[in-house]
């Protein structure tokens, strides 16, 4: 399970599992690729990510490919937050501002 790979605390793993359970299957028949998932704070800064990006806590990923708009529509139907960033679709579990800062402090790696 990715939660172990990311060294996520046990109490946060259900959130990661919920995200994967919603976000992964909806693209299984589409021509899309996950281009970014969990990031370190350093990598997030390098790509211009937000300080409270859910990439830092493994509840967001970016998807690109010819079917990304179909993926985005399905993600919205599944209750995920979708942001079209032009060359890719950003998908996250929670609305911005929902996850408290202390969660990022405890999970996000340098």
C-alpha cells in the first residue's frame, strides 16, 4: 500500500487509502498517467506548488493525457476536488483549507 511507502503515520493512512480508492479506478480505462503524487517540501517548492498542497500529504495527484478531461469529469462525480491546470489535471481529496496545518507539519517531509 502506498501509505507505507510514504511513511505516513498510521492515523493518516485511511485518508490516503480513501483518496486512492476514489481516484485510481476512475482512470483505469482512460489514456491518462499520474505525473505527480506525493512530494517533499523541497520538490513542491521546485515545481511552484502551494505551501499547503495536498501533494505533501499524499491526498493529491496530477493526471495528464488525451483523456484528462474525461478523468476530471469522473473525479468530480466521485466527490474529488479537480483543478484544471492547463497541461494537466490536479485532483485532491479535500477542499483547500480543510486540512489543518498541523497535519502538514506531522506528515510532509523536507
